[in-house]
C-alpha cells in the first residue's frame, strides 16, 4: 500500500521525505513520486553541486522559498551524503501538515 504523503507529523514539527538530484539544469520541486517500497518522496532538483553541503543548503533554501517559510525552520535531519533525505520543519505539526497538504494538493496531478 502506498503512502499518501511524503509528510509525517513529528514531535514539534513535520518530517519530509525527499529525493534530491544535485547538479540539475534548474532548481525545482517536482512533487511526490513513489519509491520501490511504496512510500512517497518529494522529488527536488537543485543546480548546486553535492560538495561541502552546497546541494543540501540549496535544498533547504528552495523548500523554504516554495513553502513560504523562514529558512531557519528547516533543517536536514538525515541523509547528508545520500540522495534520499529527511528534512525537518519546526513548528506546530497540525498547522504545518495542513499547509503542506494544501500545497501538495495544489501541485500534484
């Protein structure tokens, strides 16, 4: 059974499952895609290279800009050197989940 969302409520925030592609032609949040295990990951592409954390920083900036959140509320929770990452958003879980699910409904086909 596939997961319904790449977003998961967590203690004092929300966790986001991300699949990052560095060195892409453009920065883009392409939306959720299923993985081999049936879960969903948010596919994100950034132009930054995966060296010295540049791609990770670009990921956090792009997501903050996309979701209209302060960059200080986003942090990389797992996957610093992997394409599969977990991004942590700090804040009230219920309010963040509502905002993110509304965004997902607007961008998902």
